[in-house]
């Protein structure tokens, strides 16, 4: 029993290549003989020649266009036919652009070597309000490895800086720290400035928070 498809009455194809437009039309006719097709070489031509038409789906070739150019074309087409679904077709080596496309109201993507089954499934998905990519691309998106998030670099404090930081966090003054560590107060002041610079903080509270986030060992600061 053949599947039942939702109706899409009018489709537009934008592609400057006559052979591709002919192949597209013939592929579509294999399963959707009753659908009306309008064609144009570019977006301005479509809007000029079919100003009073409202295609349900507009297929646009992405060949030779950057991602940004395609997004701008899609915005123009949405103004021309606000309720249309826009599908881009071409051969791109990476799928990274798809997430950007989908956020910008582009409803589907087809590899340029799509067949009648791909095209029919695409139209049916769009008619039901779903975005469309074929199973091969969907599998690639699902199984791709996500880039590791960079872990924030831990602040590297010297042994003396660790001891001084620990004393500061415990509320000790510069003179108290100098006496405890048998150092000059001027030395402790310099170390304190270096600690603040390295940790990018301006006060003791922020210093404690920063070192806690970095899992700094308070044993190194002389705490039990």
C-alpha cells in the first residue's frame, strides 16, 4: 500500500543551471505529477515573474554561495512568501552549517545527488511541519563527536604565593603574614599583588572563590 502524503500544491526552484532545473523537475514528477512547478535563475527573478504567487516550498541551489549569502537569500524569500518552507540543495563537505541554517528558518537540506525518494520524503516532512535532512546526514549529525570544551586553566601559584594566599583567605594582615613566614612586609605586599594579578581578582573574597573553583588545595596554604 503506497504511503499517503500531505499536499504541497506549488513548488519553486531557484537554480541558474538549466540542466539541474530540468533534472529536478523530472525527479519531482516521478512521485508528484500533480504539483505545479515555477522556476527562476535567481531570487529577484522569482519575485519579479511570480509576484502574486505563494509557493509552499522553495528549493534553492546553494552552489557558489557562502553560508551568509544563503541566509540572506532565505530572508529575502521569506519576505516574498512568508509561509513558504525553504530547502537548500548542494554538496557541502561539512554539516556544521546546518544548525545555523535551521535557526534562520531554512527548513531542509538535500545533497545535490538526491533521488525521488529523498525529494518526496522532504516534501512530506515539510508539509507536516518538520525540518528535513536525509538519513545519511542525520546519522552523521547524531554520531559526530562533539568538540571537547576547553577547561579553564588553573592559576599557577608558586609555593610562597600559595602560602600567602592561604593566609590572606584566613584573614591575616600583611604584617601578620610577614611575621608568620619570616619575610619582610614589603615582600608579602609584592607577593600579594602578584597573586591578585595571576588570579585576576581585586579582593580576598574573590580570591577565595577563584581558588575554590580551581580546586586549589588548602593544604598547600598550611590548613589542616
